[in-house]
C-alpha cells in the first residue's frame, strides 16, 4: 500500500463569496427559475449553495474558505435551475484559472456574465506517459509508452467511460485500444514516431483522450501536447499530464442571455517553512503579550496599521496562534484593555470594528461553537420545522391578517422563553477560556469606569449576547446551526427573537423610548429577564482566576478531545462482503459522532455506541464513485489496523454539502496522522475486481491520488507554522514603516522590541530566499 508521510500544511487557501445573480433565464413553466450554485475545484464538486425559489435575481450571500494543501488549477462556479421531478437544468458557469486569481492579491469582485457549458470544456484527469528520444540516427526515433490514465470524466450514464487515446505528430497518427467501463484505464501500449533531422523546435506530439460510443458520436475527454524539444535525448522522460479543454472553449466573455452572478474570489499561497524557522517570531509575539508596556502594544498596533489582510482573517490567525501557546486570554486582555483605556464615551465602548472586538468575535467562534450549538441548536431547529408566520409590526400585515398579531405574540414568547432558559442557564457549560476572558474584561471595565455600575455588565453582554447568540440567530447558516438559509417566514421570526435578545443584552429597561413600538408585546419578557441576565453574567465572571489548560490533541485543537465536532444521521454500508450492490439490508441508517478522539456510531442518537474508530488509525477519507454502489454522495473512511491491513467504512450522505462537511471534519481531526494514503481506490472491490480500475488484485495500490481539500470553519485545526507565516507576511509588507518607526523612537523597551522585530523579519526573509533557491 502506498502511504504518504506528511502533516497536511495548508499552503493554498481560496476565499469565495457567491453573492447574487441577475437576469437569469426562465427555466420553469411558471415564468421563473429556482437557481442554486455549485463550486468545483479541478472539477471536483465541493459545495452547493441553497436554492432560491422562484427568482431570476437570486441572493445567496454565501462565503466559503477552501483549504487546498495540494494546490489547484481551476475553480468554477456553476448555476443550475432545480427541478423536483427531473434532472436539474444547467444555466451557465464562471471559471477561474489559478494564475488569474493569483495575479490579483486583493481578490476579484465584480459581476461575471455566465458562459455556456460546453461538453468539450468539461474535462478532467491525467495521463501517464513515458517517452524516450533516440537521435543517434536519422530519422530520430521518438518512443512513446502510454501507461494509463486516472480520474477521467464520466461520459456515460453508468458513471464510467470507454476511453482511448489518440497520438499525432506531423502526419503520423496512432491510437490505443478502447478500455471499457472505467475512468482509470491501463493501456501499457508503445508507439514510435520517426522524425527527420533537423528537429523543428515547434514540433509537438498531440494527445487526445476520447470516450468511445457504439451508437452516438465519440465524446471529447481532453487533450495535451508535449514539445519534442523539451525531452533530453537518451534520457527517459516520465510524467503525468493534465488533460486540457480545447483552446476555443477555455475562456469566454460570457453570454448576456444567460445572466450574470456577482462573485468575490481571492487566493493566498503561503510557502511555509519548517517550524524551527518561526521560533524567533513566536518568542517575540509571546514576549509582546507578556510585556505590553515594553513594546507589545506598539507591535500589535503596528500590525493593524500595516496589514493588508481582511481584519476578520487576521484576528482569527492571531487568536488561533495564541490559543496554541496558551496565551489567547492574555492577548485579548491587552488589546481590549487598550480600547477600554482609550474610551472616553462609555456608549461607544467596543462598538467599532477594531482588532480587539474582531479578535473577541473570532475567539468566541473558535472556542465556543460546540457551546453555541448545544445552547441554541434545538430551538433553531424547532423554528425551522414549525415554519410559522410571525409578525408584530402592523405595517407589514394586511388588514385581513390581523389575527396574525395575536398568534405571533404567543408564538414568539414561547420561542423566547425556550431560548432564554437555555442561554441563561448555561453558565456551567460556557467554555473555560471564554469565562476567563469575560472575568478579566468585567474587571477592566469596572476599574476604568468605577461610577458606572451597569457598564461592566453591558461590556460582557455586548459580546456574548449581541455578537454571539443574537448574531447566530440572524445568520444560522454562517454559525453552523443550519445547513440551509431560512425562508422569509423563518428569517422574520429569527429576526424578532434576535431583536428581543439584543434589548435584553443592552440591559435596556426604559423601553418606552424604543423606536420600534410594535415590540411592546415582548417588553414584559425583556424586563423579566434583565435581572436574570445580570445573574448569568455574575456566574460567568465568578470563577477561579487560574485557567486550566484544556486537554488537546498535539496542540492542534481548541477543544477537549471528547467534544463532539459533528454528529448526525447517515447511512452506513452494513458489510463489505455483501454481494448485493443495493438492497434493504446493504445500507442502514446510523447516528454518527465525531470528536478528536474517535468516529463512533450507534443505531440511534439515544442508544449506546455500537462501534468506535480511533482517529489515530485513519489513513484516508475520500469520496467514492457513484457506480461503486450506485449511490451518490458517498464517502469512505479507511483505517489501518494493528496488523497493517486496511479496513474501510462506507458512508452514504444525503447531499453534496453533507458529504463535504463529513469529509472536511474527519480530515481535520486526522491532521496529525503521519501515515496517510497517497493513493486510494474511489471504487469498491466487488466480484473479484475493483469497480474503478478493473484490477483483480484487492491489495493493488490505489488508482487515484488522495485528496486533502477541506472547507474552512470553526473545526479548523490549529496550525502554528501557517499562522506564524501569515503574521510574518503581513509584517513584511510594512517593513518600511517598521524601519521608520525604529528611527524615530527613543532607546526604551518599545524601541528594543521594534529592533528585535526587524532582526526577526530579516532572518525569515533570508530563510524564504534560501528555500526558493532550493526548490527552484
């Protein structure tokens, strides 16, 4: 078995926002469409947006962070019209080549016209070629061995293809045999071209991969060219060549009749050095946190001034970096204390989008998501499920619907009581780092404003109530509470609930001055719960000042190893040995739990665990071909047993988003596993052969390259080297400002820290130069 020894450095990250569409074509008999988008990386579908029903100008507003450790070549966004009873209609696409995204460091954001999806542009896969040029005589002999191909596009309805390869050089043409029903053909066929001297420098050997069809026309699968001049005579040349579309369909200006979508796409590529190289920068940052008055605050202020990265992104990087060093609470304390000390108007405290407020926001998301889900999850699911029409504003209701006002008051009150009981009774479950920070924040604000007894409470509630709980209710998909956007009715209900929580969080007791007088029916709920909120905050901040280090996994996790990162019902294949492909007993519904320690499942959520898979034994998490078990959206979890044998668990999910979420989450908890598979089989071994490559040996190495793409979210592992590299890249951009600041400073603690920073940046710059030379 072919293993890969690595720790999954996340070198390439693509940030994508799918905004909105306009002027989309009518696809339904109702005179409208039901559009949704899918995102593919190198033709692998990774995410799907929600469907916006009955709209030609849909708004999605979905953002994705794609971590691509192995890089990428192309990112495409496809727009479809959803059909309930037939195949979804494809409307068009927008495609980005890697070089185009990289050339715009700040990203590309604009309206893109959709281009028509041409079958000749939908190519994927690689071809394994070995070549040898013999120029001892005339004519020159060019020997070509076509070994095989992998990950070709499925051109047939069976989910496979019947590929063959055509070769051409000048007037000489050859073709391999047809290998039927596979996307992973093995040819091992040899051909020889004879070329007269002198060799033309522009002479190429052209390869075209084609799907053979008995009845209809053959389908183009991709092509590539190899310049003969690029091969050193007498030396074997071996390479995998990526199939490319025809030049005429690679790019286009779009079709105005297909409409347009607004996208924002940005890519960062970080060349991450070995850990030892970042130790001086790490020590400097830790000293800056420990010595805020001797230059620490100056350093973080300078970073905020010179950075070009998004403020949320930089705040997340710093929070995760200091979490890994057990210094996150101390870091938040010094940057928030700076904001508290500089505040003259209590009404404006933490209202601006500063590095301090953003860092606290990201800190709560990184360490508090399991707490948030356990606190709000069940009530949000109930609001979605009941889908009730709730409205308190009479100006938004037709006269015929006045009874809605009365029913809405009772419905909203019920939801509010459930949420408030859950939140205000959860102080014991709030993560220890969050409580530690709130305790320090409460004390800092009380010391700064001793005559304002209310302000320490509002400072704490402004974060946990307004920017955490209320924000999650307004954007349940963004906070991972739901995988789908709320419809209009549910969104209005959540908005009204969130408004009430905001009033409670602001400790507003004089509700008669509210601009939104229609909220009067819930004023009793607000007034009754403000004292309870104060008691809740008292319990949060009344704790031992010592923060115990949490049990983590190789310093890569912000959570205890037993915290559930993902759970839900999926279908599991009952056994590998069953000969029936599909049937009532082959796939059974099971409830799965994932933590940093294990992947477990049981017959139901409330039954005892039936089996546990130790995360440390997992060596591969991959998608599966549809034809393996005639099911879509399947994945396989491959583990290496103590005797070295591989065991596979097959899981069937409900849709591509569910599949991607499980894939990403399991891959993240395996980030420290060293013996990951480099190759794997996307098919299943049935009836004495693999369904993917048709090989009859079960233990033959995999036919497809293992993937490592993950979707960024709160489950992202801590990655100190990557985080330090990001900090370095931002400080390096502002190195001229750092030099100027050093010249103007007196010889004190801050000046010494700035000069030390200069030395660290210079050293890392030289390390990157050496690394580039070695790789070049």
